[in-house]
């Protein structure tokens, strides 16, 4: 197979495989990108070579000397790959997101979908911080991270990956053996190498971000039971999300048909584990806006989340209502949600969190209750009534300023 490594540049003297190299974007320096024997890209190439035998490697340097780049640089590097005859892309980097949309998101999604339709497999690493990452969370990419039992389970409500695998490897650089650092970046080339050897993947979980997918309601006897997900670019099916536990027979049927699935149901063990770990985190001081669960609450929370995100804030949207998955909410059971927010805030550092709840509330936050096209806002033990969402937004700004 032919592999493209999109990174900071490979030192060709360290690699046995034939390498063809290019600099793309505005951040990479053509004079320095290919000289560092300890570069991130060189280590990724060494890992791929250690575990497989690629036919050729395209070295696409788009990161600058400080291992940073703009979203435009990443998009340019992926667009450049559209003109190459490649089978696999190793993308051991990504963009952390905290909120529903960014101006570059659609362009990044579009180019990844074009590569997917061309038959290119994009292996994309999740962020080491624990934050949600693109393009790893696209339906047209294969998300990869290292196996870390506690973190993997704790991140399931908002970040799931297609592949969990080894993140530490022994490689030779400059004639000396080294262990790589433990990180998701080096899980990615290991997953690529395994794919080169096997030539196929068995992926069954829905791991894409709900915010990035089209959702069609699934009903049983008139009752909403989940959603069918499809890619907004191509319209291709991305799997099914169900509110309740999925039976073994149903799982087997989906696997036989090559379809992905996911359940929002928390097993008792998962519930107890998340509750125990969350209790170890101190109370978050992140501003929280509660929205009382009811008619239109998911839509209101989504509107507030989108507004603040587009205004430059890192946001998050949780709900105790599984149906709010339609609006991109992360589902967490009512009894877990307050403690889980402490964990989420410590890992993701959001600026503000919107939570749809049934009864939970504290005097340090705001509670919004929507009734008869009016918004009742409770703050500082006072209730105010508004008819426009813009007025509610202004109250939130004033309360947390």
C-alpha cells in the first residue's frame, strides 16, 4: 500500500521505504522540514516501517517548526492528497474543538469526504488532552487513540474512537534505540501499519460527532427510539444510534450488514465507574446554564450553545434527555451529570456549559424554563420573564461577567 504522512516532515535518511516529499501550506519551512531525525513525521514513518512494509510514502509537510499550523494548512495538505495515488493517510494530529461549529469545519469535512469517496482511508489521531478532535470525529475518517482504560471510559459520553491500540513503541533513530513517548500520535501509525498488513477493517461503533451528521428519527410503534445517521456531504449511512440497550441478535445483524451502531444506554458497571472517577474531581467553577427538561428545551439549549460558540466561546451541551442527541447533546444520566461536569471541565476547560436537566439547580447558576413562548429565568433566587431569546442571552452575559 502507498501511505501519505501529513505532519512536520520526514528525515529521509532514517527511512528505508521510498519517500516522495512536498511542503504544503504557509506554516511549513521547506528549508528545515526534512532535516530533523527526531521529527514527529520521522517517528511515525519508523513505526509504520517497523510493523509493515509500505510500497511508498508520500511525505506531506504542513506543520511549522513549532509543530503548529492553521486549519487552512491542514485542509490544503488534505486537498493536495486528492491528486495523489494513495491508499492510506496517517494524520497524527488534529484540531481540538469545544462547541458545535467553526468556520473551517465544513471545508475540512468536505475534503475528508472526497478522499473517502476516492477510497482513501484516513487514520486520524484524537487529541492527547482528552478533548474532542477533528477530523477524527468525522464519519469519513478512522479515529485512533491509545489504550488507556480510565480515560477511554470517561470520555465515552462525548468522544468515542474507532480504534484503541498501543501508543508506545521501540524504534531506532540515528542508530540508537528509543522508546517513543506514550501518546495518541504514535497509536495512529501503528493502526496504519496493522491495516497495511490486514488490508481490511472491522469497525462497528458509531464514533462520529452528532453535530456533524444528518439525523433521521427511528420509531417503534410510534415511539422515538433512536436516529439513523448520514453524512451531510455524501448522504451515505453512518450508522444507527439507539436510546436503549442493543440486543446481541441485533448487533450481529448490523455487523453482518456492515452497519455501525451505538447505544446511549449506560450499563450498571459503566454508570458506577464514571460516578466513582467523577467524584475524585473538585467542583468546577465553569459557568453553567441549566435548562429545565420539557417541550423545546433541547432546541433552546442548542440555540444558546451555537450562539456562544459562534461568539468565540468554548462551549458544551449536555442533556439528561436522550432525544436531545438530535441537537448534538452529550447524554449523561441525571444522577451523574453534576459530578461528571467536574471531570469534563477539568479535561476540556470549556468557557460555559449548557445542561438540560429535570430538577437539578444550584444558586450559583441560571435556570431557564420555557413555557407558552416565554422564558422564565431564575438567577440569584429571582425569576424574570422574557419573550425573546436575545434577552435571555443578555441575562447570561450579565450574570457571568
